[in-house]
C-alpha cells in the first residue's frame, strides 16, 4: 500500500480529513514520542519505506541523527552525522529551507527517492525530516501539504529545547546527553530493530544500538534465538504473536511490554512497526523498533515498581472499565497480567462478584473514594476493597485479605462454605439456562448445576402437553421406569397432579412420607429406587407448564434455606423451559415441513436402487433447503436429482419443495438435463435477486449404460466401480441456479455393468474444521473401505439391494458426521446402485418407411415374444405396434425403428424422424381416423412420447403375466 501512488481527488479529501484528527490526538506527547509520531505520520503520508529525523547541533554545525524508523541500523548509521554542505536531501532541505524530493536510491533498498523538509523554529532551521519514498512519482500536492503540516507541528514542540533532545535516539558511541534540568531525565533510545517474515512466521533481530539496561552491548550473535536477546520481556511468545496478528490484520503495530532489568527493577518498552510492501505491491514482512523506557512510565518508574511489589492487590481501570495495570498480588488472585490487561473488569470471574460492579459505578459517578468488604464464594475469603477515582477518569482498586480480622472469619463453619458453594452453583445455573436452547438443554443444565450442590442423584423434568405428562429430561432412572411415566395423563401421577393443582412445592423426606400421602403408589415408589423427593411446579406466564422432580437415593430433610433456594430455582427453570418448548415446537414443525417435502421412500427400479439420508443441521440452526429425488422415466431410464437451496429457514424449505415439484413435472416431459436446468434457472431467478440454488440432474440409460449429466453449482457424483475403485469425474460445473446464464453443459459418462453413484450436498463433506477438498478425500476413503468391508458387489441380490444400500449410507454418515452437534448445515447423502439391461432382454429392428412396415413389425413381435416366452402378450403387442407404426406412416416420416425391452414390464418403442407429437383427440362419428391412440391408451399400462436429437420415440408399457 503506497500512499505516494494515489492521485489527487479522494486522496486529498482523506488527508485533509485526517489532519485535524492527527493534531488533536497527539497533544500530550514526550519529545521522543513527538519525533516518533511525526516520523510515522510522514512515512504513512508519503507511502515511504522508512524515514529519519536530523537535529542541527549548534556547536559543531553537524546534522545529527536523532530518530529513525523502518530502517536497519547499518542504514541509519550511514546517515548519523551529516555536514550542512553535503549533497543529500536532509542537508539540501536545511540549506534551501523548503520541501524537496530527490529521485535516487542512495541506500540501495529499492527507494524511488528521498523527500525532505526542514524543521523551522522561530530562530531558524533546527533540523530536517526525511522519508525514503516507494512510489514511482514525486509526492503530490496533497501529500506534500500534509507532510509539511506534520513537520511544522513537530518543530513547534521540539523548539522548546535549545540543544539536542535528551529523550531521543542516539547512535552507538555517543555520550549521554544531560541538557535537562539536573541531568536526570532518562534517555529514550532505540533498543532493537526487528523484522517479521510472513513466510516463516518468525521475528528476527538486527544488531542492537543499546541494550535494555542502557549499556553499550559487548557482542551480538546474529544466529541466536530471539529469546536470548529479549529475555527481559515478560511474555516473549505474546510479543511474537502480537506482531503476527497485526500483520494478518494489515495494521500498524504499537504495543507496550513490561521488562525486568538485571538490577531487579521493572521497566517498559514500546514496540512499533509497519508493513513493508514488495515490488509487486504484496506484503510479506513487517519491520519495526523497540523503544524504551516509554513516556507513560519514565517519570513514574519508582512509583510503578512500588505498586508492582506491594503486598495488597492493586489494579487500575479506564473509563470503559478495561484493566490498564495489575500488580503481582492482583495477578496471583485474578490471573496473568498478560491475560488481564485490556480485558473488561466484568469479563473476568472475580469482576462478577456480587455488588462489585454497582460499587464501582457508584464511585465513578460520585468521584469519591468508597470502601467495603467483598466475599469471594470461590475460596470463602473476605477482601476489603477500596475504590479511588483517578484524575481524568478511571478507578484505582485496592484490595486486601481481611478474613482473619473479621469476627469469626477464620472459623467459618463447613455449613457456611457449602452454602456459598451452592450460591456459586446457582449463579452458574442462571448462566447455563440463559444459553439453553432446547428442552433437553434445560434438563442438562439443571442436572449439572442443581443436583451436585444438594447431593441429589435423580432428576425428572415433566412438560405438560394438553393434560399429558411428557418426560423431556431425566437423570438417575431406568428406561423401564421412564417408560411407565412418560406420556401418561396428569391425573395418573398424584404427587405431580397435586403440585400442579396447588402450584405449591411438595417436599417428601422419606418413602414413609410419600406412602402416607399416596398409599396406592407403593409399587411406583419401589420402581423409582428413590427415598426423598422435591416436587417443584414450573409456572411461567401465569400457567403451569410442567414439574421438576429432584430426588435422592437416601432419606433426607430439607432445611428452610434449601426449600427457599429450590423454589427460587424452579422459577428460573420454568422460564427457560417455556422458551425451550417454543423453540422445540417451531423447530419440529419446520423439520416436519421439510421432511414432508422430501420423498418418503425411494422407488426400487429395474435399473436403479437407491437409499438416502437427510441430516438436519446441528443444534441452534434452522432447517435448510437440501433435497433429492429418484424419478422413473420411459424405457427403464431413471432421473437422479439432488440440490441445495442456499440459506436456512422456512422460506428456503418452501423453495426446495417448489423446485422438487418443478423437477418432477419437467422430468415427465422427458426433457434433456440441460433443458431442464434452463427452466429451473428461470424459476429461481423469478424468486428474487438474492435466491440461489445448486442442482445436479442425471439421466441413466440402462441399455447404453450412459449417464447424461448437467450441474448448476453442484458437485458431480463419485463413481464406485465393481472392483472397489472410486473416482470423481473432473467436470466443469456451471454457476448456481439464479446466477447462471444458459446454456448449461451436458456431459455423458459411460458406466460399467454395475456401479454406485454417490451424491451429496456440501453439509456432508464441509464444516468449520474441514474444507471441501478434505471432505471429498475422506468420502473417497470411506467409500473404498465400506465397499471392500461388505464385499458389496460380490454378495447379495437385487432384492436385498435396499438393505445393503442403507447399511452403506449409515457407514458413510457415521464416518463423515460422527457428531451432528458440531455441524451448522443440513446434509443429504444419496447412493444409487445402477445396473445395465441384459443384452438378451433387448431386441430391435429397422423397418421400411412404407405400409409394409406394420406387417413386418407384427411378425418380428410374434417371433421375439415367443423367444421370451411371452406369447400371452403377442396379440395385444401386435395391435399396439400396428397402431404406432401406422401413425408414423400416416403422420410422420422415417426412418422407422422398433425396439422391445423385457423388464418388469414389456416396453415397446417405435422411433421415427419427425418431431411432431401424437395427441389423443375426441373423434366425431363421421371421422374415419382419430381412434388409434384411444386404443393404445386402453391396451397399455401407460404410453407416451419422448423427443430425441433427430426425431422422437413413441412408447408403451404392458404388465407381464403373473408367471413372470
């Protein structure tokens, strides 16, 4: 990204808009940060590779390098001391007192030139700012204007010091400056230059200028690990991870890190960096510098060290309640400082302690210190907390452990601790119920968070449905017992009946208590294997919606506190259950709608047997638009279709139903796959510009063993051969329906005598943890394994095809979708077993294009049916053939061909060269013709016409005699 490549227009507007924001946001900076910010802004404005600032030394007249960014030390050192009369950009800018750009790459780093502008003070020129530009052209007026404003702003702030600034970078070997009052102002120096390589994901260091302690380094091993030179940084892995994250986001990098010096003190360094574009404009690396100590910690170093080591916990939060500082004691109690810094106070477990948020907000609003005791349920400790508002906003939070100082604090009873643990569990229950979606989720949350605190081992959650009790969740009961109580009238279970009628909890502390109230339920109590119960009515929106029963294997009493707590919990459970039941009802209706729109069963046809699986999406998702179908066509041909409407919801399920109906209607017209998809594309386009669907339509002809396939945005099927090999044809897929521009491509695939065609939608093979290529590879492996394990093609007959196909579907689903809860999309799997028509079941002959054809056809039919032992059908078939051929001779044209197919029915097909379609019409009494097709319809099971590339085919089907 090179700003220098931008031209006036939107670029001017951007820079002018950024100018006031920049000056307003950088008003309270140190000298070092002033130079750094100005330099970074100048580099960004000009799209530079790096830059540097020179300060004029009045004593020597030299221009001394005081700041650099984005440049390796060896490059920076080459610009360390410049004479004012040198022919380089910074010196020329000083001499001319104006902006200039020199087209050169004097450093050999790929720069197109150097832009420089003088730092102008009231007494003259005090320095220069230079940027090595990357763009091919000289900076435009908008860039030069913004650059000049930045330089003028920096000059105004730096002129406050009469000599070289003491808190900016100095090259190696320079003596420490001490121009500040007392000479005590710490220097700010560049500690390390670093570079991040995106290809390797690693951060490397260049030779340091000064080490973290401020001492000149003795040696530097370029091959050493990063941790060798930055071991002082408190969380080195986070340093590298933060740089990688900034690069991935494409943003500049600016973060502070705490360091531990060799003398035991703690300091801070600031890491700055920016992305460097390659020649082709792509970004492959980031370069930057470590600075320290930072402005915000220089003056307060001793104070920070004292706060860091103090015995009491201490942390600070900003106005937005984000944690900005934690000391060692706070880290011990709350967690790692690296994790806490930047987090919102209420997002950490300790920040959710009862009463803490209210007190913090009160202190912030009143701007007065507040002190109070805080009880921690987790460890039963008491901490005295003091909140002190900070000038300018935010809070300082002190806390000290005073458990032993409070009356009886050290001797808190075990009962108190148990009660506190229960309270904590109830808080967790509230959060869990808030996340529960289904009734089953509610029952699981209650079992996890209610049973353990009370020592219970049984749970029944009943939902009331029209006077019947349905068990929606249970723990600790046998399947046999649940079968006795699930789906019974509410009056059958007297304890539940009384609880719901009175809307009052019922606590039974022993079996004797139960039988005293309900003596006829002795066998029921024995079957439950429980000895104490708490019957809690579930009341929501003023209505009884069910009952929650918490039970115990041993008799036990319920204290007043326990009863109060359980009653309170029943209200939470009721609200969650009501919400979950509404979701369950809606989700069930949606799934029933979708399943109703899908085929209830798939037909078993002579040429194709198939099995399918539809898997709805995992928890929390709506229904989808995945669909499939198997459609018998004429001549034993079969259409196989699968598709997916993009999106989830009732609307998508309805669209799926419309598409499936349209496909069946169009398939009955015997359209080719590409023509059918053209009509579907028009239908989807008419639904709206945001509606799309994928579809794959295949027509299998068992006589020729070919598949004609067209696909709109859908994966082609995987083909399994009889030897177990699996391959997926590499076909160019057209765009999805609604986005495609006809025509669609049609492919022909020739299949072996037997094969498996495996179709699926993307929900089966693609997920958050697996891309589509990985899913296809796993599908191929699963098919190979499953077919080999079951010896699919070597065992069984056509009759048990369906069972074997269902077993194969189960194996594939189990391998690819072991846990449906982890998926967020519905999925369809369709496996079709194709078979070619035996050669001896097909007979065909050509006929002359004249009246003799009818007689020859009748003779051919008689002889062929005799071979097939179908003499019973000879007379009827001769009559049908005569009518069809007579129709061709009278109304169509040749060539004429006759084909007979022996399958589950006798199929008779007459081919001609005409595209006209015969239609039944009502014949008048005086008409000589028009009755032939009536006769064909009466004598055949069904008949029809299909159009071919060079003519048409008129076909009939007749049932075979019972003996066949």
